[in-house]
């Protein structure tokens, strides 16, 4: 489920679907701008998903030798 200000909430089904939704809400935008907005929405979702599933970085053993 995706919530975008000005577009509402929907289940993201690709950049093309998001671009169509942008075009419906802002008919004065050029088709290329709508496609770019759809790509931006998809990239933002991808980045947020990658960040949430990224494992915690372990400290290198190089820095632990001084703690003993």
C-alpha cells in the first residue's frame, strides 16, 4: 500500500500505473513529466524497502582489538 500526498493511497503496481494516476490528478502535466513522476515514486518505494531490509552493519574486528 502506497500513500502519496495529492494522489491518495493505492497498491503500487509499477511506474506506468503510477504515471497514469498522476496524469488523472494533474491533466495539465505533459506525458513525459507524468512518466518521470511514476518512476520517481517507484524509486522512492524501492529505496525505502531496501533501507528497511538492510542488515545492520557489523563492526570490523580491526576496531575491536583496542577494547580488550
